[in-house]
C-alpha cells in the first residue's frame, strides 16, 4: 500500500525484476538481495513502528515493500539525496571490518587513473593487469584478499591513492541507457550497506505516510 503511493506498481515490478537479475560479475543475486532486505527489515521495524500507523492500515508487509523500493531506486529521482550523497554524508557507517577488502573479486582501475595510481605506488606496476570484463581498463591481480589491507587494523595501506572503486564503496558506478549511475553493491553482512538502505527506507516510509495522511 505505502509503496504504491510512491511509485506505479507496474513500473516497480519491472525495475525489481531487472535488479534481481545477476550481472556478468555475479553481483546482486536474488539470494544476496533478499538477505540484505531481511537485515534491513530487522532494523527498520525498530525505527518505524507499524503499531503507530495501524489505524491507517500499515502493516509489516509495507515495511518490506518500502525496503524493496529503497533497494532499486535512487532518491534523487524523487527530489531526495542520491546514493552517493547519502553514503558520503555517513562514512561512520563503515565499521572497518575489512570484509569488502577480503571478499572483493576484483579491484577495478579506470584507464584514466592508472598513471596517478602508479605515480604514488610505482611498486604496483607488476601487479596490475587488464580488466577481464573491460580490457581497455585495468585491475589489481591476486586481490582476494586485497594485499594492501593491513591484516590487524583492516585499514588500507594505499588509502590516500586508492582506486575510485574503493573510494565509492558500497556504491558501484555502472552505465545504464547511456548514462552513468551509482548502484549499491549488495553486501548483506556490511553495516555500511545495511545502513544506507535503512536510511533510504526511512525517508521513503516517512514520505509515504505523509501522502497517506493527506489522502484521508
């Protein structure tokens, strides 16, 4: 019910189906998305009480649908903050657990940042190869776990000159319909990712409640 106040149901279902399709790198599989949404739901139900709006017909199912919408839409499409703006504003969500550095399949290096990276880290030259999916770009080899992560502190040893893909985490820049956009890299055990979806869900929930109350 609440979700339908924010987006056309048919459009949502189309976007949802597309988002659940695994890409070439195996990112954002159905199982990973569902595990993330479950983790977010456990936090959202504590932040937004269903009982408070029970008389309006709000249920736990509405919370789940709002989370699904938060998964697939950037709030700037509705006049709100973008994924990038939210992530940048709340870097405290990162617990420096090191999981992203341990589990990354590849560290993407854009062709335009290669020279800058090597200027500050010339020892990397023999550790960089052409990217498997995008041969015109590059990646670090032997990267799982990332050899530049300090095993004790989980901090990055080349932090000041790390690739953009590391700077943007948990967002991944992709091209869609000829335009670049940031999507959330699904990591259901990542506190950063969970809180990003949670924040978006609370914003969407509050807006939906406002619209629902205006209709009554």
